[in-house]
């Protein structure tokens, strides 16, 4: 399993993570990022891409 942590004090809800890993990250009706804290191993490449593209570097794998 892929454990994901998002620093909410850093996240600015740009949504780049949603484009990289749409099965893990999403924007809700208020345009606030939501995510699955533990994803399937099949999502690892996508989550790593989301970590890389986050302009605020708010996403980390644990």
C-alpha cells in the first residue's frame, strides 16, 4: 500500500495532483483538495508523479 500525507498548511489547491493521480486526489465542490491517505500499490507511479508536480511540495509518501 502507498501511504500519502499532505501538508494542509502548504497545499494551495492548485490541482496538479488531481491531473497526475485522479484515482487518489480530487477537488471537491469548494475546490479544496481531497485524497485517499492509503492507495493501492498500482497507484505508486501516479502518486510519485503528483509529488513531483505539486508546486507547493505539499505531498509526501510515508
